[in-house]
C-alpha cells in the first residue's frame, strides 16, 4: 500500500459504496460514525462528497478482486495520498453487521486510522491494535490513539 505520511489539509472528503449485508442508510450512518470518532479526537473534519474525486473512497470488494474469503483480512486501507491514497476497502466475503461480528463501525474506524496515516499499536486497548474484537468499549479510542492522531495533525 502507498503509505503516505499525512493529509496536508484538515477537511477530508469521502464517498461510499455499499454491501448487500446492510441497508444503505445503515452503512452511511456507520461510516459517518466511524469518521466522527477521529473528528471528535482531532482537528479533522470529514465531508461526504458526491463527486468521484473524494479523498477517501470507501469500497466493498470480494468476488472480482478477492481478499481471502471469510475471516482473515477483513479490510485494508491505503495511507494518505492522491488517487488510491486513503481509499478503504472492506472484504465483502465477510458478514458485515451493525452489532456483533463483524461490526462495520469498529472495522471502519480502525481502517480510517490507517487512511489518516496511523500505524498499528502494540496496546491491546487501542483501536489501532491489529486484532479485531467485537466487544469494544464505548470510547473506541485509547489515550494512545488520541495522542497519535494529534501528533500527526
Ligand atoms: C479493529 O479493526 C480491525 C482489526 C483488524 C483488521 S484485519 O484483521 O483485517 C487486519 C487489517 C488491518 O490491520 O487493517 C489484518 F492485518 F488483516 C481490520 C480492522
Ligand atoms: Zn482492496
Ligand atoms: Zn490495521
């Protein structure tokens, strides 16, 4: 993945595609909530765009461009940059839910961390810890996550 360092702006646009697992309105609200996790903790704002030249393209892919079937890699994201930079893809071979496994909000919040330039954390309490756990605390971000996004922006 093209791992950039950071976006050189604070207003970041995104445009979303959909999965058959959930209603479109649910995907919209889970994606928006996942962005707001980072917006609340930083000086960043996220604006949904309706033109294809958004910074972050949120996609679901599986069949044509398979990830690895159910389980394994759930999603991946490109680091900040032009073109594919920031784009975030979810494995549509997973079962995406608004509740248990796999929770789209939790996975999206983690991926958007990568799309903003964050790497993995070794702290199991951090959102940026590389392992998915459905039982997430209410406050998704650890103090380390908040410190890391503010060190970058
Ligand atoms: C908490 O959010 C996630 C945890 C683990 C993953 S993952 O298992 O898909 C991970 C991909 C990633 O760290 O983004 C693995 F390397 F494939 C995605 C989101
Ligand atoms: Zn992809
Ligand atoms: Zn990750």
